[in-house]
């Protein structure tokens, strides 16, 4: 991806709209919309690294009610020629083709390499990567099992979405409530994962969400691990101008 003059690439993750309730997340939704309205003036692309919603499950012809302003704004950005990319997180593993067919947004179910203005990025949500996290990894295998998904789709959407939202908030393996403490550079699972990936291929930046902590850690003299933080507590995002990546906080 080449950047036009005076354009930038933006990154954000872990908004968890709908948690703990739809009504209580409205303020955060408004803040995020204000941010989207601001960045569209100089954005060439926007990367969303997962968990935009606290629970998302697509039936064949049904998607969760609400979030119309967020979805409409993303569609508007695409219509303006701004590329939007979406990586599924642990709260929206069940995305199918709605974003692609209705909004024109490609959806990625695994981390992916990008070259942005001659700078290499390895981008993903970050869940289930690296050592440990064994409980969640087992849960993810269950949730992504085709038979399990088909069985869940047999539930009426009103029931399925209510159950899904309840467990999304209450289950610590999904909610990430045990993942908000910095473990130290040598113990962070995603840092360890990035270091192992570097053994086979160089990347300038490893960019993830999931941890809900804004982090910037040097892996070596030429590569960095970045965690985008969240829009629940920190309201942080990343911006790349073609030369430099910065982690910033939205305060408007």
C-alpha cells in the first residue's frame, strides 16, 4: 500500500460496544464516532483489529441489532475510498460475510503480513497466540468448530444472541478481565510470539490488540511490538504516516 501525500493509516482495537450493556456503551460509541469523523479527513486506510463489538454472531440472514451509526460510518469511509480492514477478535470469531458484502470491508480470521509504504507490518487481534493461554485456546477450538457453529445457529437469534452476550461479559476467558495487568516484557505472550516469528522473517512492526493495554516494546534494534490498547479504558489508537508509527490517546 502506497500512501498519497499528506495521508495516514490508522489502527484501533477492542471497542467492545454493547458491554456491559448497549445503553452503557453509548458514550464510548459516540467517542469512537467522533474519532472516525476526525480521521476521515486524512485517512488512506483504517485497520480495526477485532472486538469492535462485545458479541457478534452472524446467522444466515440475521446479524445483531444495533450499532447502526458505527456500521454506517464504516460504510461511508469505504464509499469515500478509504480502505477499511477488519481482523476478527475473540468476541467476534463468528463473523462471516456481512462486513464484506454489505460494507465492502475485507475480514481476516488470522494474522496477516502487510507492506505499508515500504514498512513491514504483521497484524492480528492477538488472541490464542504465543505460549500459555491454554484455556482460551481450547475454548476457541470449540467455538470455531463447524459442527458447534451449526448447532448454535439452530437456536432462535433472540435466544442465541442473549446467551452469547451473557457469556461474553461473564466468562473471563472471553472477557479478558484477567488480561489487563502488564506481565513484564519477558513474560508477555505476544512479545514472545513476535520474537519467535522474527527468527524466520523480519517485520518492522508486530501490531496487535486483545491485551487492552497500550504497549510499545522494542524486540530488537529494528523491530517493535505494539499493542493498541482499547476503547474501554485507554481510548488509544495507532497512526502511521509512512515514516513513523505513533501510539496516541483520543481525548476529544
